[in-house]
C-alpha cells in the first residue's frame, strides 16, 4: 500500500466537483457532488444522536439497497430540526442530482453540514446542483475536482482533508480515496460536525462492504474526540464501483489488505480532524494497554481524551497525571489503581498508581503531538483514542458560530 494523490477521484471511474451555490456568506465553496457513471455498492454509518438531520434520515433509507452512484453534499446549513420542509429539501437535492446526472434517485445519497435550525435555501442550491451535474456529465469539471469537492464541505475547518492510497491485489491496482470535514462537534458514536466520503474501485458485495466499513469506523472515527459533542449530521459513506475488476471476497488474503487500506484511510482522516480541531494547538494520542477487555480499554481512552480538565491540562502544558487517574477511575472500566502505570512520550508519570514528578515531563507537554501510554496491568486488551487540547480560541469560535 502506498499513498497517492487524488482524494475521492483517485479510484478509477470516480469524478467530483465543488462550487459556491449561495449558502455561505463568505462566498466560499459550499456544494459538492461525487459521481460514478457505474452503479456502486454502497454502505454508510450514521450518528447515534436521537436528533438526526433530514439528510441522515433520508440516507438511512437510501443506503439500505446497498446501491448508489452519487453523493451530493452542502456546507453552511445542516438542514436539521427543519421538520417536514427539511425532509422535502433533502429529497429535492436528491431528485435534482439524479435528473442532472441522468441516474435513478434511488442511487443518490445526500449530506448537509452547518448551522442547525435554519431552512436550507433550496432555491439557491438546485441551480448549483444543475451546474455541477452539467460539468460532470460533459466532462467539464476540473482535474482537481476532488479537491474542489473537499473544499466545498468545510465549515469551521481550517484545512481540507483528503487522502488516497493504492495497493496491488492479484497483480492489479486497487485504489481507495477519501475526503472528510470536521473540526468541532466531534464525538462520533456511529454503528461520525463530521462527514467522510470514501470511494474505491474494488469489487465487493454490499454486505461485506458494510461490515468492513463498520469495523474501520469503530477503531478510527469512533475513537476521535474534539469536544465531546455528538453532531446531528455525522455520516460516513463509501462507494465501490468495481472498475478495477478485482473482486474482494470475505476469506481472501486480498480482503485483509483491502480492509487494512480502508482502515488506514479512516485513521488518517480521523487524525486530520483532530489536528484541525477548532482552536486546537496540540494533538493527543492516548494508548491504553493491559485492560481486562477491549471495551474497557476503549472506555478509558475515550474518557481521558473527552475530559475537559485533561484537555485544559494539555493546553497549559501541565503534566497533571491526576487528571488522567480520575478519568480512568470514573470511566466504568475494571481497574486496580495500584497497578496503573502512565507514561508521556516514554517518560514515567505514574507507577503502581503513584505519581512521579519528572523534570522531563513538562518538556514533553510542549510538543505539538503528545502520546500518552497507560498500562492497567489487569489483562491484555488494548485500544487508543485521538484528542486535542481546549483553547481560548475554541470558546471564541463557538460563541459566535451563528453570527
């Protein structure tokens, strides 16, 4: 497996475009379409929030068929808490995309991100959809269409997030490409505001694709915390058009390589989101080992990176091991305090549940990426989670998000 350029358009037979349609006051791109002329197998995971945006409700129906050809997404408006009108607008985006691309509405998925509780200006969006479809059908879209699309789904993101990899399977090249947005309202618990769109030219059944995506999401996006607020719009979608002609079976060696590539792409996007967290200045990786089971390891890793006190500690550069010990204790996991060990970048902070004051630890806290390792000493299970610090800028950004 090697990393390549191209994002969602790197796999064979995928095209994308993005533009400003009139939603954002900044006049930055706010509308994107990803398209495959060939019908794809499709899978998705969605927010566990009980308050779900209209596009999430629609996609949960659409993706059941396991077939899709296009994803249409807008930024600047979440189309959430918008009632029956919001659902109508989500369906209107689907129908307009299907009409413009000359495909079935059953094969279109829709996503939105932005401000909650405001009706989508569909009168502005529909002409934008028509223009993007015209470009895609006539081949007039830019060679950097994937990048344009990645730009068009950003909200408070500072940098676009896209990645692509290729791997050799059965002597043929298979590619996986992806793009994502997310810098705040990130604490996904999906079965991710964050959106992630993945494309691949592998040939794989919808059932196997769903399982592979679910496994990848659980260990990557679901292990990511920026502010412990779960969005109403979190969505991860994957389309596989089979144009590489490489068939991925459930018990083949090719499957394990493909699954590793999908997980790698998700993991890299998750880290990009944490690095671009609203106001963030430091990225944190918390690795937990020696747990009784994987569930406990995940509980502890997420409890630590979700803790406001821990996040403030990281921002201030204070190696306060007490913040972590407290989070471990209230996580609900099985622990024996007298066995806990904690290191920061290889420097001991805690041994046998007792703190160690090290002169090196404060220096480690100055790094832009900080890795904490925790060993519970009660088993062999392990897990990790990604997080970031909480800064003054996080408060500033979110205090005036609507204004």
